[in-house]
C-alpha cells in the first residue's frame, strides 16, 4: 500500500475488511474477553454489525463488495476499538448470553459468565427445572441471567436486583425486549436489602469479585465497564461474604445458591476452609463458580459473618 493510499480505497469486500481489521487489532495488541477471544472474531463482529448482517452468513456473501459509506462506517468502529480500547459489545450495543441477544452499554458489564452453560442445562442435576417456582438473580446488571433463567425454567417467576439505577434501566430494556414483563421483575436493592419478602428455590449471582490487585492491573478494555460491577474490596470477597451470610434467610428448605467469584475462588476457599463449596465445571471453559445448598448455608451461617 503506497504512502498516500487509504484503506477505504484499497479494501473492497467483507473478507478484506475482516482480515485488515484483525491485522490492525493484533498489531495494536488489543485485549479480548468480552464475548470473543481473538482478533478475527472481533473484526467480524464489527463488520457484520455495520452491514446489518447475521453471524452464519452464507460464505459467498463474504466476497461481496461494499459501498464507500459502508467502508467508512466500518473504519470508524475499527478506530474506536483500537484507539479507545472500547469492547466490541459496547460498539454494537449487543451481547449474546445463553443463546439470547441482549442490549448492553457502558452502564452494565458485558455478559460473559460461565453460568450461561448451567442455565442452558436447566441447572440440571442441581434442581428440577419443572419444580422451580421462584428465582433470584442478585447483581443482575443487564438482566441477562434473570432473563435466561426465565427462558430455561418454564414455571419460574424471576426477581432481578441491582444497586445501580443505571443498570436496572438496561435490565428493564432487556426484559421488555424479550417480552418477559409478566415473569421477570426488577428491583433496586443492595444485595438482599430492598427485596420483597420471598423464599427462593434458586438464587444465582455474578456479583462484583475483582480484588484490589487485579483491579489495578486490568486491561484498558475493562475500564469502560462500571467499577461498581467489578471491584469488591481488597480480596474481592466483600459482596460474596455478605451473600453467604444472608442467603439462607431467602432460600427454601431445598433451595440452592450458585455464585460466581472468578479469580477470587482461591481466596474464598482459604477464608472458609471448612465450607464444602462445590466448584462447578464447564465444558465451554470458565471456573470460579460454586454451589451450596440451603442446609449447608444454615450449617455454616454463623461463620460467614463478615
């Protein structure tokens, strides 16, 4: 490419832009971890979004030539991805979680929890999906876990709570988007404080769990996400310990608690060495998610006081 040439004149097809974008992303040493794990998928997501085309596009269409205005729009998104380190879902305002599409922006974390795999399996074998009547999603953010639970558990009423008014505004958008106003109710609450009186068959939470050291070293992409949804004290356990201390008051006798603590899993296990955390495994990758039953939470309740 000559010094006075421009990509808009040299690139012509979808494949051209995907390849060129992936090369520039790799050159810029971007971080991937908000729905993709590589430069090619990031570039493809931005190209297809700009052209209003779906994933799974017929292969022959990738050789289609683009108009000048389409090229310009793609290059503008590439520029924001590279120079501002904005994660792709914030540029497209869309994230996929448990096979469902959600609106997202910088008021909420980008959905990426391995809990999606549990939801798709109806939480089997830990609960009987047909007998789950009430579910609570603590720290709901975009509402993705609550909404996916409502889809997977056909008879469940789902409460979704968050302390952030901004996050709840996004959650409400997604509840309406999936037409679940009758089954998913959003509440502003500080964990359990602010919820209606209710016992739940299942409590699921992806709370803040990033410790102080990790917060200080996060890649630039994470700084576009709300700190409120990430940071949780020096050891990353502030929110989790409070959940453990109170969850038994909100579960049915046969209820189950599932919480993601990510990289803080080791710190949690060290802090409560006698608690029989069941650390769940995932075929698609991911870790740091534990399960405890209501009876286990009751047994160790006094030891969970923060």
